[in-house]
């Protein structure tokens, strides 16, 4: 899945190409005039950084990186038997 910048600013990546990430893990931060917006993984995956460069200027909606989706293996039953 593609991950986009939420608004214009400078992007600082917190992950590297090929890194496995969990849902909710921070992938990058977009900074603009005293505002920082963390960009989190919507699901588990493997990072493919081939779009924006670290510390580069981005516009809102610019492609930051691609996340190869992995199956979510978390137990969503809370351990209860069905």
C-alpha cells in the first residue's frame, strides 16, 4: 500500500528499506512550521522506500513510501475460546 504525506513540509524517515513494521509503528514524521505529524503504518508490512528522500521537501499527498502488506497475525479474540 502507498503511504502519502498528510501535508506539505519536510519528511524525516524512521524506517529503512526492507524493514518489517507492525500496525501503528511510526514510519516517518512530516514537519512544517512547528507542527510535526507522525505517519504510522496502517497495518503490518515491509517498507519499500523508493519515493521521497530523507529530509526532503514534500507536498501534501506526495508519495512517501510503499508498504508491502503482510498478514496481520495478532490474536483479535483476546485469548477467548470460540
